[in-house]
C-alpha cells in the first residue's frame, strides 16, 4: 500500500520505489517504519499480533477480498439451485463493483491518514486477484461456460491476472516515471478492467442469454473439444493483462 497513490489509479498499492539498487550484501533500503513493521510481524508473539499490525486502509482492502469471495459463493449457489432463479447470479455480479470501490478507497484512506504497511502491499494484490480474477471466472462458469475447453480458458484468464499482479509488484519501481514520481504507464491492462466482462455478463443475464442460450452458441457440442466462442473474450482479456508491449497511460 502506498498513500501517495493517485486517486485515479485502480491498481494494487505498489511497493515504494527504491532510490538506488539494493546493496550487494543483500540489505534493503527500508525506512525505519518498514523495519519496525517487519520486526513486529516476525517477533511479536502476542495473541492477534497480525491484526495489531494492520492499518485502517488494510481492513478496507480486506473488504475488497470479501466482495470477491461473496461473489464466488453466490456463483456456487446459483449452480446448485434453480437455474431459472437469477437472484444469486445477480449477487455474484453485483459484488464485484463493490470490490472496485474498496480497492479505490484503501489508497485514498492510506493517503489521507499518511499510514501504510508492508502487509497492505501484499493484501491489495491478493484481494484484487480474488475480486477481479477468480470471481469473474466463477461467474462465467455459472452462466454457462462449462465445457472442458471453456474451463481451460477461464483458468488461463485467472492465471494471467495472477501473473500480471506479480509482475506489477516486481517492476513498478523500475517503470519510467514522470516529474511527480509516478509511473507513466501500466504494462498490460490493469486487472480491474476485467469488470468490463462482468458488466457484459450482466447484460447477458438481463437478456437471458445464458446456459444453452449463450451468444454465438457452442462449437462441437457433445465432444471433448466443445467450446463456446464467446469465451474467447476472456482469452483476449488475459492476453491483454500480461502483454509487455501494451502500455496503458496513467491518468
């Protein structure tokens, strides 16, 4: 988490950029605050010591992860219930925008309170993976992308989101910066852009274009290679997230 994050960003709170490369002896250029947080995480033996190290912004980040999990559970409930009752499906779709709201607010709160934590840096990426990677995949499965090939594409989509977040955390300190010190662009599309697929699925649910009525039908029904062409949207989204050449300017 980084409280200097711009309010227009909807990406994970990045690690603080280092002014210089890490010394050859392996020591890092951590601030005294970061060293204190690391010491507390590794040596504090009190009950609930992990909770004690979290800041308000970190709890907001956890709400992002909560929204993703609730979306997943709602998708599962729809799969186990009456396919003509869309209430759980609508809940699965509705929870993801709330995840984006909390993803936006954690950085705002951290900046206003001028407090960040080492845990927050990792929590943000993990919460984004659940809310914008795994949850949309589960929602897609629920509405009808259930063949073996469909599932392979959805797994690819989620793993691309995972890889994209990991690359961002590793490389953010080395991306070209503007005069204010912010990175000039994102490499690949930010993972919250997968909400565009969620909104598209919401339209399909509204039109009742789900299960056997998915747009563009199915190729090879009853075979091992059966696939819904519309699942290709998730494949394209996954490729866009891990693209090295696709640079998205920061606003």
